């Protein structure tokens, strides 16, 4: 199932209820971002259709995280427009707190709330942001934890969970808000190799259930298999984008080729 | 000599024990124990200290400390918020205040409120107000720094995760950041209460009525009695320990718990 038909939203992801996902799109136009005098994003254009999975790849410092963080405005763009799930993220009049309810974010270092159990991690924003009753919030949280395979560990605190388990709780926490879009910033980079697979499996199921996903990753096998579109960034620009069969297996640009050969054959020449 | 490491360590420890034993023996022989007990631990004088040392002195020390702490905490919160504000002048004022009051002796502030203001303006503040202001103003500088450090010790990712879930700035602070900062702050805050307990004795400057004596002054008053020796001071010192030792133990407990939480 590695290539040919990247469209999903098929049945066959029984755990992640496809009917609950209302995927939305993202349109980024001529996005610029500087830190002081250093321009980190130099005019990015990117469209992501509802239910599409986009993998962002590129060397360290190329601006992948910055791009992702501009989408939910953890960083403020300097110029350009970002349309997210019907909101204009770059419009100063947009209520970003409302917009962010629809945009789930998963961080490299999980950022679970250490003073709360896995269940409470998933419930707190439902209660404090969406105003759900505790009972309902906990029911939804338990459901999301079941989805990511951690229903049994709902009462554990983050420091009682492995890295892979913590990251799956972080995914469940984002899903509990019923987002229209999910952003992942190197979700498996901080994990022990043996727990990476569990996280990728959840992400694959989520993709199959039809979630719009933008994933910064160095997992080329995952990108090849799951992505509808792979975007290669270098030096703050999009160098090349297209289906994985083109960008990963048959890259056109020298920079993409060099990067891929380094990632796919670390240590080799 | 051909001693290996372990033998050398054992020899060294043996010598240290021997020195200690000699010192103890010399003390037992040389010291006049009857004079010593009369001077420091005279049972009759100890008995005379009660119940006043508890019902007046210890009680007042606790009241003065509590008054100072309430003001110090309230001002400390405001100062900490000013210190992390994005508005420059707030930051400068808070920094100036904190550096000033951490840099001058608490005694100076007590003199200012207890003696300086009455002399300069011709009215004197009530004792409770004086101790509350002096102690509160000095300690708020320390508490502000503790609070600021605690808030900033919570990793930035916690705030970002909270905001990513749609929480407002205020909600993220209340639900996520402050509860974590609180655990970090608790041990140093407990230590500051210990400091305040001791510093509350500086109120003696103002000249207190007998009903207002706190522990140090109560002890001082006790030793004016010609035959009392130093025993009254020992008793009031012991009363400080009744407060400070459990607090110190608590602070270490909090610290251990926080350390465990953060692995
Ligand atoms: N807060 C910041 N202040 C100043 N410079 C920054 C800041 N954040 C990122 N940068 C710079 O912006 C550039 C892009 O950073 P970014 O984190 O987006 O790269 P990345 O592609 O995610 O890299 P990596 O694969 O290492 O995560 C880097 O040169 C980085 O040093
Ligand atoms: Mg990054």
C-alpha cells in the first residue's frame, strides 16, 4: 500500500472515528518571517486540502518549525497571509484563541502538563476552553486515549509514562478538542527507537481517518507511505514539492538529492 | 608506610574520633557544670518564663510575622508581575525596588518606620502597622524574586501547549503555569518565612509595651533580672526553633517532592 492511491478517508480505521473529523484546509501565501535581521522564511506558498497529509522535510535550520508555528501563530509572520480552517491567522482582528481550538499541535518534546494525569491533560482545555462539563470532557478524553491505545493508563502522570506513551497522550489531548487540522513538529525525534512505531501507527490511522495533517518529520518511510504531498524546504524557501513518488523517490533538485542521500544513508557518501 | 586507600581512610577516621573524645573529656573535667546550668538552663528560671513566653512572646512573634508575610506576598506578586512585564518603566521600578531592599539591612527599614517617620512627621504608627510595613516592604523584594524565578522556571513549552489548545494568556497562567510555578516556589518561600520569623525581632527598636513583647525582647527583658542568668534567652531561642525547625523540615520535604516531580 506504499504508493499509487494516497487518497484515504476509506473505511479501515475503526479506532479513529472518521465521521467525527471535520477536516479543513490551509492556504499560505508569500509568507515571510524574520528574527531580527535574519529572514528565516523567505516567501512560502503552500496549500493543504481538507484531509490531505503534508510532510515537511529539510535540513536543520531550514525553517520547518517556524513555518509550522506561524500557522497557529505561536510565531507572528511578518508578511503574507495564512488561511486556516476558515480563519485568517495573519489578520490582526482574528480571535486567535478561537482559531487555535481548531488547530491541534503536537510538539517534539510532548509538553504534557506534568501536574495532571493523562486523562486530565486531555480534559483540561475541553473544560476551560470549550466549557464542557467534567463528565463529558472525561468521557471524550477516555475515548481519545482508547484511540491511541492508552485507555488503561488514563490515571498515570506523564512522568510515569514512556516517551512514546507521552507523545500518544499529547496526540489524544489535541484530538479531544476535535480539531480540523493537526500540526506535528518532529513528533518522534525525541523518542527511543522502539516506541517510534506506536506513535507513527497512531498518526497513520489519523491520516486514514481523514484528518488534515502537516507533519515535520525525518521519517522518510512514513512520509513515503502516508503523505499526499512532500514539501522539501531549504534556507527558508520551498525548493520542491509534490507526491512522495516524485520528491522522495525521484527528486529533481540537487539540494533535495543531497539532503535525501544524507537522511537515507547517514554516514555514507 | 604501605597503607592502602581504605586503611588510610580508616586511620584518619580513627584519629578524628580520638580528638573528639579528648575534647569531650576535657570539657567534662574543666567546665563547672553547676555554674553552667545556673547560667543557661536554670530550671527555676525556665519555669518563670512560662506561660508568658508562649502566651505573649511566641504569640506576638507569630502575629508580627504573619502580618509582614501577608503584605510581603501581596506586594511580591505585584512586583513579580511588574518585573516580567513588557512595559519598560514597570520593569525598571520593580528592579530598582528589589535591588534596593535586598541590598540594605532590614534594620534600616525598621529604623525608618519605627523612629524616622515619627520624628520627621510628628506622628507615630501603631506597632502592628510598623512591623507589617517594615517587614512586608523588605521581604516583598525577596518574595518577588522568588515568584519571578518560579514563574520563569516553568518551561516555555508548557505555555505554548496551553495556548495551542485555545487557552487565553490568563487561562494558561491560572490553569497551567501558576500551579507548576507554585511547586517550585514553595521551598524558597518557606525559607523566607523562616527569615521573617527571625527578622520580626527588629521591631524591638520601636519600644514595645510588655504586652507587645515578641520572643527576642521577652528574652532580653528576662535577663535584666539579676539572678536569671542567660536562661531566659535560651528559652526564647528555643521558641524560635519551635517555629523554624518544622518550617525548615517542610521546606526540605517540598524540595524533595519537586525534585522528584521534575526527575
Ligand atoms: N526564537 C528565535 N530567535 C531567533 N532565531 C530563531 C528563533 N527560532 C528559530 N530561529 C532561527 O530560525 C531558523 C529556522 O529555525 P527552525 O527552528 O524553523 O528550523 P527547523 O527547520 O525546524 O530546524 P530543525 O530541523 O533543527 O528543527 C534557524 O536558523 C534558527 O536559528
Ligand atoms: Mg524544528
